């Protein structure tokens, strides 16, 4: 099945990520058309070219249907099959294989594994939800019934803890089967966190390995009764951080600030609340300025009087560009107020939505200005590593492990297969 180039958001937003490896969600552009097998490679396809059947389930059920997905193959066995299939069809093999060393000739027209970005792009088929057919119903047990996953994937609730013949459930919008569950699937990429591949942060591009993720930016929308706006709270921030990918414009941000010079901005224990005039966020400010993270009426109404919080910029501002969606400062502290544990808990927990991530560029990294909307283009993962990535979840996994964004490292409990792809240009 052919797949046209395009742009999508890869990974998970903070609130739905199961594993830190799924962060940060980032925009990816694929520029080359390719085709991919609509199902996982089957017993029949594998044994015709390779002779043997290494599948764990084949040992348990040697007379089962040959349309079961091949599994328990190593990554090296998977790329070796790709070359064998290429030669069988008169195509130029994509891989050079010397022992356990594998190189990829991206100009070849032969079969190969999907890259991790291609795999997720194909799995999502134009969606941004947990699954290709919608969002999961999150339940206490990951093996609970999920009405959408049941339609498109074999997982621990409906599989009987066994793999099933390919193509028995619904396909996604692009015609691909079993992208969720059944067996895990090898991809080309070495394993590694997303922040170790080139990423775009706001107006800037940071090269491989130059960005460290420190935490998240969380917000909550004001209640309509008190007007539109955003409250912000940072977690785990350090020196030289930036805020990335807010996906909001300047006109949508209602930041406010006040200078401490001679004025009290907030006191709770001795009754003074807010003193000082708040204005629109300026284009340049000095240390000691406080960003309000409260809407006084909203917080008082929702949690009781005295539950407040604010962020004070304590270091020198090195760069500021709200319109460009990036903020760099030397240091930031979170000031909590409220004397009881109830107040402190409420201050920490009032944020209900994630909107962006907090990063620290490496000391020697040089941010390169880019046009807004630019993406990571045709990523193929780290240049080296110890193990390769797997995608898709398997028949023994829970629903959350079978999401489009799930990434996993191999272990003996995850019987892994693969599907093949090749470039069409």
C-alpha cells in the first residue's frame, strides 16, 4: 500500500504519555513517498524465502494458519529478510550486511524496515488520537475492555494471550491492519529519546544531542465567567531553559507582570493580597519581575482564599519572544504560599492541561533561527546504539501499550515481528 509524504505530530503530549520516551510531541515531515506491507509479515511469507520458522507460537501450534504473523525474529533476521525479498523481486537490496553491522542505502529501491517516524505516520493515518480510530477509555486495569481497540487490535483483553492471523480486524483509514497489538514490530531506528534527535523549539532549531528536556509547562484555562486567559506553572526548571511548541499566538496569551520595587505583590499570611498594576507582558524586562500564575477570582472561587502561586524571574533575561513562542532566562523560582498542606497541595494540583515542554540547550549549542512551522524532516533516529526500537504493542499487552505513540525496547516477553517498506521515488 502506497503512502504519500506529509507532516504530522509524532509522540505523545505530556498528559497521555505512558513512558518518558514518548515525549516531547514534535512535528515531523516526511518528504518521500513509500509503500509498506498492509499486514505484518506472515509465516508463509517468511518461510518461503528463509526456509525456517523461528516463531515461538509455531512451536506451540505447528499446524496453525500460515497467515499468523512471524514473531520472535531478531532485528538482524528482519533486515536479512528484507534483502532476500528485494532479490526475489529483482530490486536492489537496501541493506549492506557484514556480520552484525548493517548499513542502509537510501537510494536503493529494495525493501527495508519502516523508520520509526514512518511507522507512526502510517499507524496514525491522519489521526492524532490514542488509536487510529479514536481515543482510549482509560480504566484502572489496562486489560479492561476498550470498545475502539477491540475493533482494530489484538491485546490482552481479546487475544487470549496468543497472536492471531493478520488482517482479521478492521484496518485504519489508509488500509493498514494490525498496527495496534497482535505482535510488536521492529523499525529501523536505534533506540533513543526524542530530545537526542534534531528538534525545533519555537523559533529555533537545535541539532542532535544539544537539548535536554527538564520538565513541562502546565496551564489551566480560566473559567469563562472570569474572562479568557491562561495560568502557567513550571516544573523541574533549571538554568538556560526554553519553552517550546506552545502552538498559540501572542494574542492568545494573557500574561501579566508587576515589578517588586516598593510594592507588595502577594501576601497571604498577613492578609495583603495583590498590590501593583498588571499590564500586558513586555518585550523586555529585568530580573525581579513576577509573572502572575493566579486569576484571583478563579482560584478563590475554586479552592478558597489564600491559595496562590507566582513565578519570579531571578536571573538575567537573555532572550524573550512571546510572539516567537520561545523564552530563555538564566533562572526561575516557583514561590508557594498558603500555610496548610491543603493549600500547598491545591497550588501544585490546580493545573489540568499540558501545553509545551521545558528544555535546557547544551552550553555549546547554537540555536539556528527557522521559519515558524518548520519540522524535523525525514528522521531516521540516532546514528548508533545498542538496541533498536519496537512499535505497536502486542497480544499480551494492555490497551495503553498499544497506542500509536507507544515506543518500546526489546525483551524476551515481547515476541516481535515486522512489516516491510520501500521508497517509491
